[in-house]
């Protein structure tokens, strides 16, 4: 399972070995100054990602990798049974990072508190 962790001035996304394989990515570090906000995604959020380049998409089971749609570049790592957290970014490699977590509302609150206190 992907893990989010705050390390001084960054939010670090650490992936399990299987998630690294599925996403073709080793993880991602987001400076807190680049984070605009966070939100919970529901419904058919997987259909809004765009083209997968590279990554894995097994409907309702696994979404992992880099996705492109117009001027939007997203990194996603999620598997069935997890809530969906979207971290909105400004000024980085990705415009948004989508992560499967146990308690999405907790992370929305944490991220909001940290970016407003900077």
C-alpha cells in the first residue's frame, strides 16, 4: 500500500514494490509550497484520467502510473478497497497526484492544515 509521510518541507509518497512495478515509478516527493489543496474523489474518477503513459489500468481493481489529458498530467496509485485522495499541485512535474488511502478525510484535513500554516 502506498504511504504518505510529511518530511520537513515535503509530502513524500512511498510505494510498495508491486506498486512500483504497476506504476513504472519509484514514488514522488511534493514540496509543500507546490501543494494547492486536497480533495476526496468519488464515483467514476478513473475515467477522467486520460491516456496512460506508462502505467496499469484494470477497471475497479488497479490504477497506477502517469496519465495525460490535455494540459493535465496526473500520477495515480490506487487499488480496490481504498478511498481516493487527490492532491492538487502547482509548479511541478504533475498537476495532481491521486493516491489510495485508508482515511481520505484525515489526509484532506492534514494537508489543508499544513498548506494554510506555511
